[in-house]
């Protein structure tokens, strides 16, 4: 089994890893358990993977904990998930802070209960000076809503003459997203065998490497994380450029293009 040190040596620079944690309910059904028991098992997986991310020196770990669409689930389940978030931080905030983890929570806040808003403020303030790793949690988050939020924020700046329309760039837009100030994810992992982003970081995922696994989230462990990281290490990230292997072919390509252009021009 690959050690955390070997993983860190294998990948340079280490990626911002984002995970769509999926499959708690199906895991519970496969075990003959209730959905709440599946969510409890999912919290155990969070604890496990956060520790694994720290030991592997990952700079940023983003977890998609609760989507804005999840609010459409039965009220009893939604309330359970909100209470589970409170319980997680009640039990683990001290240890997370001692580990040097800086916690950021992103998502729509308009409809959140006051108790949850206070919890978010407390968690972020308690860890704001930590610099070992950033743990970003997307809670009540939806990428469509985030993009609309950014557009409205930019429109407000324009209407208040703080910004000119001609000054709006990709960087301007990113500065108005919920994730402003943090680099976009390099690797997005989704568990449970689903092959979609489900309204998660659609803008930020433009050049992310995607990794899908059939493993349900409660069963996702250090080994599964290492498998994803090792797969990431094999990917060549070109961002629209050509690979190093094709640079040697450049002269031949230029000769063909030159002849092709000349023929076109003489017709």
C-alpha cells in the first residue's frame, strides 16, 4: 500500500481535491440500515478522509456536504442533516483547530436557521488563523445559485459605479463567486457510481480532472483516496496547450500548414 509520504512525493504540486460525497442512503439500504444510519456512517467517512488529507499534505479539501436541491427531501431528513452538521462540529471542532485546519463554509445563507448561521460564524472564526490545510465545506450550496449570486453582485457594483462593464473579466467574475480567494479544484471525486457534477462548482470545474468511483461514500477510505490521487498523477493537464510529446512534431506541422496556406492563397 502506498504511504502518505509516497503520495506527496508522487504529485507536485499537490492538488486541491473536491469530493461529491454520495451514496449514504444506498449504502444504508445495502446494509439493511435506515437512511439516518447511512448519514451517520457518512460522517465517520468525513472524519477519516479529513485526517487522510492532512497526512497527505493536501492544501485544500472541499466536501460537498449538502446541496441546495437537498432541501427538497423530506423535512425530517433535512432537519436530521442540519442537526448532524451541528453535532459534527460540536464533537470535532477542537481537534480540527488543533490540527491546524482552516474551515470555510460556502453556500446560500438566506434560508438557513439562525442557529446554523451562528455555528458557521463560530467555526470559521475559531479556525481562521490556521494554515495547515483548508477544509472547505459546501453546505446548502448550488453552483447555479452561486453563478446568479455573482452576476447580481457584479450588476450591483456596476449600478453603483464601482465597476465599469468594460472592466468585467473572468477574474472579476471569479472574485464574486462564493469561492473567491481560493484556487479552483484540480481533482473532483464523486462516489457511488454516478457520473455527473450535480450542480457542483460548474464554473470552478472547467479544467478539473474528474474521477468517479462505484464506492459508496461511507466505504470511502484512505486507500480509495490514494487510488484517486494516483490516477490524478497519471493525467497530463494541458489547459488547452499541446503536450511535451508533440512539441518535437511542431516543425513538421508548420511545414504542412505553410504549404496548405500557400495552396489556399493561390486559388
